[in-house]
């Protein structure tokens, strides 16, 4: 059985990645690196409470087969673009680099449909930079998931995102082409990611857009 590594396990998607991994017979151990304690308890679960500012203190613990990277925050939570960049890019990039150095073979990343380092939009540019960095690390298998709005309970009560999600969901029913922007729940996304990881997946780089993510739920 394989060992999974998760960062972002307390988030709206990461908590479902973690719970699905714990329920999946393909994985014998699930190692979580987190800033906060988890509510889950399971014989397969190992939790390391860490300081992402000091990865050099625990980088050697990042050992396993598959890394699931779902760490992130919001501009509201972070308080500034600089602080958000540190969480969404720097912390993830540091863990990804350490995992590659330690011989982790597969990486699964929650990205964004408009992610590109050339974007004039800060969030999309940040996500694109992380995607491009991950591609330089030599993983045998690299998988990007590009959902639209992710629905779920969050500690900062993102009211604007909730309203936006409701509007997009309504529009998607009637406007041609808008379906690719319809919302997905964190539970659906987390389940799809683990279905992908535990299914038949060849080496190389793979990108799952929203429709393909929903298709994974049928697996």
C-alpha cells in the first residue's frame, strides 16, 4: 500500500482529500503537515503540526508516494497580497520541492482554470507560477485540477464567493458555454482527486478541467 502526503488538510477541499484517502484501501498511511490540528482520527493518519516558515526543520519528514497540495488562503484572511502569496505559492513550492528531493513520485495540485504566470490578475498569476514551478521538479506524474468556484464552509465566511457561486450556478443553466464555470463543492473535488489518484493513471503531466473533474466522480 502507498503513503499519501497532504498539505491543506483543514481546508474546504483538503479535508475531503484526507478523508477519502483514509477510506481508500490503496493507501496504508496518510501523512498530514498542518498549521492547525485536525478533527479527524484514524489509525492510518499521521499529523505533523508544523511551521511553514521553517520547512528546514521538518523537510526530511516529507516521505511517501503521492503528494496532494491543496494549501491556500484568501486575500481577506491573509490581509495582503504579499501574505497570500506566501501561503499560496511559497509554502506550497517549498513543500513540493522538498517532496521531489525526497523521492516522492506523484504530485496532485489544486490549481485554477485561468492559471498562467502571464496573467494580469494576481490570483491567476500566482497559481500559474506555482503550476510552472511544479513542472520543473521532475515528478514522474504531475496532475493539475482546475475547478471553478469551490463551494463549502470556510472560517472567513466568504459571502462574496457564496453570492458569486449562486449567480454562476444560475447562469450556467441557461448560457451556452457557462457550464465550465459552474461551482463544485469541496467534497466533490476532494473525492474526484482521490478517485483520480487511485485509478489507472499513466506517468507524465495531466490536466483536469471542470467537466473532467466531474467525470471522475463517476469512477
